[in-house]
């Protein structure tokens, strides 16, 4: 059994693998962002009608944040079985769970029909969404990372990352179309259900594509080596992936969590909270705000592969640090532009913010994948990414809305994002550069030494 560098698949196969990961992450993020947009626009009235409008928005964002609370559990469960059974099986399950929960939200009775049971059911379905997304991200990026080679890994692995803006683009586009053609009363009565119900069609397409790809060759080799050792009874009892991650890669988990802070917080401020701020403080219509996020998401989608390719040339860390510093510096101009109330200024604010965010998000997939050994990679990457989301993305719209309510100013919100950027800069600056690593040869507790020095230890992966 080979233990060195796994030959990359033919270009046609790699493109199919990328497509399978991208379609899945697009659907998952479509479902997730659709909820966030609806929480900002209509859920406060449909599920919390007895509250003050801003308080209703806070409660709506609280159910939004609940989904993040389930993501670490999803990371643990999917990571464990993904490292034991393979990436593909778990990715199919995550897609079914997310799509099913989203479709069910489209059928959910509102507060006017069943009273307080409505927000309770909404919260339960949101938990299912979060659980599924907690397992989706790690598997999707690993499936691509482990099929490709180190030379262009940053580029290819960045494509599943484009599922986030693609999902945002799709969710915002559908909502924008509905709000344009429907009256406010019609949208509130039934129009908001349409994009949730469309998720059922998207899941069927995603499953058809995702079931057609092969398991990661790097994982299959590592699994075969582990089974051979067990058959020969030459190895100790294999530890749980979570235990191995915490024993050998705890520093990498902390780096990944710190790296996620600015990336996660800035994204949800720029794309979710902006729908609240622009409409309540800047006097911008819902349609105008949605259109700005829609166009900016298209630009975001386009620049992510470019940032990923740049990380292959100059390294993951320099690109990531550029994005973190850029987002921090952009926050005050960001809100100043929105305060003008003009569409052009709003569009510029959101677009620049998302371009800078892309410099963090694009290399993240390869960066996190390269930190961990194969039989604990799904667990390690997922834990680092999703545990950070509880402290970062989950409360970001909630905190931003509360700061706006308390201070009536964007200054505290800008300082909040800047503080997150500083945390990320420290974490990434403390990390090792990983772009030259061979994923087949990353060993537990691995440092940044050349692959040739690690080959002798590859059997322990």
C-alpha cells in the first residue's frame, strides 16, 4: 500500500469531485442563509408578533443563533464517523438533514395559527440545520483537498468555499425576486415559504451529484493501513478521533478557532446584520439592501478561487492575514458609506467587505486540512471551525443588533469587528505555514518540516 504522495485524479474526475462538494455546500448554505435573511425580514412579525419591532428582531436572531449552538455537536458526530467510515457517506447524510429541516420550515404554522408552539418548532428545525451544517463543511473541503495535490490545493479546495456566497446569492436572489413581485402582505402571508420549499428540489439535485463521486483516496489508504495493523495485531487499540485530535493537535484546533473569529463575525455582520442596519438606521428599503447583498455575493463568489490560487503561490498565512487586517480597517468606512443612504455607497461597502472576507475564507479550507493527520482530519478541521462559530458567527447579528439598540450608533459594532480581526491576526501569525504539506504524510502532532523528513513516520497516520 502506497504511503507517499497520492497521485491526483484526472482533471475531469477532479472537476466532478469539486462539483459534488460545491453543489452540496451551496445547498447547505442556501438553507442556512435563507433562514438568516428571513429572520431579519419577516420572522420577527410571524413568530414574535407581540414584541417591539427591534426586540422581535433580536428574538428572531436568537433562534438564528441557536443553529450555531448545534454546529459543534454536528462537528463532533460527523467528524467522528467521517474519520472512521469515510467522507462521502456523512456528506450525503448532512445534505438530507439540512434539506429536510429547511423544507419543513416552509410548511411551519406561524404564531397566528398555533401560538407559542410556532417559535418552539422553528427553534427545533433550526437546531437540525445547525447540526447538519456542523458536519457538512469539514467533509466537503476534505473531499476536494484529499483528491488533489499540494501544488494547487488552495485553488481547488477554495471551490467548496464558494458554496457560501453561492448559497447567499441563491437565497438572497429568491427573496429579492419575491419581495419585488409580491406585496408586503402577500410575502408575509405565503411568499416567504416558497424559497424554503424550493430546498426540496435542490436536495434531489445535490444527492444525484454527490452520490456519483468516489471516496477520498488519501482516506482509503490511511484506512487500509490501519486495518492492516489491526489484522497483524501490531498496533495499539485505535483511539477515538476526538481524543487523538485533542492529544496531538490541540494547538492546531486553537489556531483554527482563532482564525475563524474575524472571518465568521465579519461575514454575518456584512450579510445578515446589514439587512437590519440599512433598513432601520439608514432608511434603505428592504429591496435595495437585498439587491446590494445579491450583487456583492456574486463578486464574493468570483474572488474566492482567485484568493485560493494566490495562497498556492505565496502561502496560506499571508493571504489570510491580509484579509483579517483589511476587514478590520474597512469597518468604519463600511458603516459611513451605508449611512449615506445611497445604493452605490451601500453596494461599495458590502462588496469591498466581502472581497476582503474572501481573502480569509478562500485559503481556510486548505489551511485547516493541512493541519491535521488523515484519520483525525475530519474531526480536527470540523471542531476547529465549528466550535469557533458558537463564539463568532452565532452571536454576531445578535450582538450587533443589541449594540445598535443600546447606543444608536455603528461605532461599537465597528469596534467589535476590529477586536475579532485582532484575535485572528494573532492566531494566524502564530501558526506554521502549511502550503507545501503532503496530506498523505501529515502525522499526529506534525510540525512544518519538509515532507521528506516526515515520510518515515507516515505509517502512524
